C-alpha cells in the first residue's frame, strides 16, 4: 500500500543527508508504545545503542504520565 505524503514527510526527517526518500516502512506503532533497549518490529529485532537508552527511558516516562513523582513544592 502506498504511503501518504504526510507519512513520507515525517519519515524523511529521520533520514541522513545522503538518503533522499524512505524505501519502506515496517510498521506504524501507537504513540504510547513503550520502548526498550531491544524493540521488535514486524519480526525484526532492533537494538538501541547504549548512548540512547537514557533518552528512550525518558520518553517512556513521558508517555506513562503517572511514572513521575509529584512536585514536592506545588504552587511555588
């Protein structure tokens, strides 16, 4: 199934300067998908480099909402 121009444009932002158009999209995941150091997409195991694991964990906390502690000084 062909991709819409909106999806192609969003994918294009993740490509390097020497790559000009996405060749394929494996799967579109919901925004609330929790990521881990290893992510399986359409049967393909993708491993996130160790330097990005902290960013992935922060993103997971952001989507969780209740995972962050409450503000100890509310209203201040």
